[in-house]
C-alpha cells in the first residue's frame, strides 16, 4: 500500500498488491509543464518568423528586462576574451580537462563510409557528412552551465560542423561559460534566450542566420519551441526535468547514496530522484542522511521540493531492479552494488548507466567523457543521448551498370505497376531495350 514519509516523499513496496497501479500513477505524474506554455510559444514563433530581429528584441525586453539592439545582441570577441581572462585558472583547467575527455569519447564514435558491390553487380554504400550549421541553447536561469556548452558543442565540432551558434539568455555572461565556449569551438554567441532564441535560430533574425539543427536543454518554453520548430530545423530531443534512479544495496554508505539522489534533485523542483533498495533499514538511513544534507545545501530549497514532490523509495529485491528501471526508463541510473553488470546487462531503457559504488552520476555530468545530454520523461524507451550522430547525415549511394540493371528492372517495373505508379515503371521499361 502507498505510504508517505513525513516530508511527503513516496515509498513503495513491490510486494504490495496495489504496487503496479500506484507506481504507474506515480510515474505518469506531469512534472514542471505549465498548461499555457504552447499557446504563448506559438505567438512568439510567429512574430519572429514575420518580424525577425525586431520581434526578438521586443520579447527579450519583455521577458528578460534587457534592452538590446542589432549592435549589442552579439557577444563580441573582446567580451569573450574578457570572460576567458576572468575565469579562475582552476576552472579553466577543469574545463580543458573535461573537454579533452569529451572530445576523445566522441571521436571514437566517428562512423565509416562504405562502398560494396552485391551479388548482382550493383554498387551500394553510404557516406556521412556533417550539417553546415547548428544552434546550441545554453540555459542562463538557475545557474551557469559550462558543462552544457562542452557537451553540446564538442560533438558538433568533432563531427565537422562549420558554424556553431550559441544562444543564451541576456544578462551577466558567466566567465566559465565563455571559457567553455572558446574551448569547445563555438563560432558565435548571441545574448538571446527563450522561445525567441529558438525562433531566431530557425528562421533567422537580422544578423542571426538560420541553422540546420537546434540542440541543448532549456525550460518548458524552449522545449515547446523546439517541438513546434521541428521540421523547419532538426532538434536533438525534448528535454524535461532531470532524473536519477539509484539501485543500491545495504553495503553502501547511506550518505553517499543520499548525495547521489540530491545531485539531480538540486537541478529543479520538478527533478526526480528514486532509490531502489532491498533493505528497509538502509532506506530509512538514506532518507535520514538526505534530510540532513539538504538542510545545508545552497540549493536546498529546490532539492527539498524535488524530493518532497517527486522523490520515491522502492523496496524490492535486487533481481527485480532491472525490470523496475526499464519501467521508469530514466535519464540516469546508478547500480551501486557488488556486481553491477549482472543487473545492468538486463536493462534496456536508460539514458546512461553508472556501474559500481565509485561511479556517481556527477562524473558523467562533467568529466567522464560520455555525453550528459540524455533522454528524459521516459524517452529512453525510444531515444539515445546526444552524440556525434546528431550532427551527421547519412547519404545512400547506388551505382548500377547495364547488366545489373537488367536483373533489377523486371521486379522494379512489376512493383511500380502494382502500386499504380506508371511513370515509375516507365522510367525502367524505357531503358530495358537499350544496349
């Protein structure tokens, strides 16, 4: 039966006859999506499509309380250099360390072109080419995220993108963000945020030229804008609030596991942290540690709201955890157990999997090398995290000589006629009697 901890966090037991119903209801709860977002975003996109930069500047003044013009909307090279210079040395060194590892990881993803001749003599294959221009959205509300710059821009750079345009809400440009942009190969930065920034990237707005794809996380308005703009430009994914599932046995230090749960809860009051364990006493110890830690966190207000409204503990045998993880399809999952791969190998749906007691999710957010832009809101059931493939296109190649053509022509003509497409059939039959 569903019970509530004193802070309103949900607690489930897989042995409860009602578990399936109450747990599914918990997972189905909407998190952090205002009802009127889509209508407001539609108006912004249409205005920017018609009016261009004038609309972008008007919405920037209205929503961000910052007045810009055509000469101040771009972050100049001098401003970028000043930001790099102002960034503390140890932060610049950490950015360079992370960038090197992220670049190395994504370089290993580079796919190969291929050409081959099949059994009837048709030459087939594919080749990979990079997009020309990509826009990267970098949030600027709750915190500065140089890691977001690295994770989005470096795969684009590795893929061979010519133009990487970054947009970020106006206001104070954090030195670490500017240093990360320089390190990652960003070619231009625009001080515009929200739906109007996505529209500017899609349609073009004055000096902001259109791009082929928009990537990067944002708030509900940014996500709604990306959804509406898909088809005009490509998008990476529709990002929702952060998520983590920690599968942990009682051999762990409860303080470690509590810290891991809070590492996502502090992102946003709508974030979700779930502990799966087979030990009631250990669960109680983790909850106690979490409450002690959240009380002294600088981000404690958001973390406490996240844990109170969206956090959960599931008591279940460890062998049941892969099935539960698949049901949740989380952005991140940690297996803090003695033999993590025995369980993780059975997981089908997760954005990223962290193995062992010394692999906290925070490593993946910054310096492990893998990408931290991952599917949320159960999208891990059908999508993957950001990679070099998001910035490449695969083009098929077909070459057919006279002899191979004669073998393929008959079935092609038959199928075209069966589909009622006589011009398709004729484009083959007209060639059949040629030497």
